[in-house]
């Protein structure tokens, strides 16, 4: 039956999504730390291509700041210290706002998808929830950049062992996916404790990329 195929396909997508999701940003304004080294064109270890530009430059490339509409100006002010990230993989393009921030001298990125990407049915779009994800960001000695998403399996294990207490809900058809609902300040307190843990594999994840620069101008 078709419905079974849809359900199985949905479950496969959900089970393949191993990134911790949050309703609120992982950063606060005072922790934002912009780094120009991320700007440029990159290829990743999974044969995808990335284009990273300053979000404020992307917002003003077609019209000056003084001509931006009021609603657009709010977006500009919120993300002026963020990046606009485009990734192309298998001829499919996705776009994100990535906001850099630091906790205890470690750089992270808060990834947030741009809305209305591609030809999506309006009814389906109205049921979508856009969430934040956390990326550990490290520049290697050779200039490559390693990005690792906080893995949902690691956090799920901590919840089951009752080693962490942070506001969350379980979601999905099987009610087995975690959505963090804590405030940004609470998320950062959790992150500080997580970074200080003795777990040598706390940043192990299947969602990781090594980015190498492809533009010769940087």
C-alpha cells in the first residue's frame, strides 16, 4: 500500500536525521564572534560544494541598507554578524543562516535553514518547524575547516541515563526524536557542562564535513 511506503520513507528520513534540534538559538548576542576565515568557496569531504558569504553583504548586494524594507531591516539587524551558507550536493541546493559564537574559546556555529526552499506545497510548508542545530567549528593547521554537528544519539543516551536535565519534548511519528525547548542561556549552560565532560567521544557524529578551500582569491 502507498501509505506504508510513505510511512517507511518518513521513518527512514527521521532515523537518518541524527542532529540535535532546538527551538531556540544556541548562541546569545554577547557570545557572537564573527570570523572572516569561513567566508569563501569550499568543497567538502562528501563531494558537496559550499559558498559562504557575510549575511549582511548578501542582504545589501542588490539594494543599499537605506532602501531595505522595515521587515527586512529586522532580519538584517538580527543576523548582520552571521553567514549566508549555500551547499550544493547531487544538484540540490540548500541555504542556511549560520551564526558564529564562542563558548570557553571554542568556536561553534548555530545553523538555521532559510524558509521556503524549492517547490514545496503550501500546506506542507505550513506544517514545517524550522529549528536550530549546533556545529563545532575548528580550523586545521592546513587551513581546512572541520565542522561537526552535535549528534542526537549522544544526547539521547544522556537523557536515558538521566545525566542531563534540560527542557525538551519528544516528537515524530514514533515520538522518539528529541527537540530541545530550553532558552539560549540554558542551552549554553548545558554546552559548557558538555564540553567539560570526560567523554572522549562526545563529538563523534555521522554528520561532519572537512571543508577545503576552492577559491584562489583567499
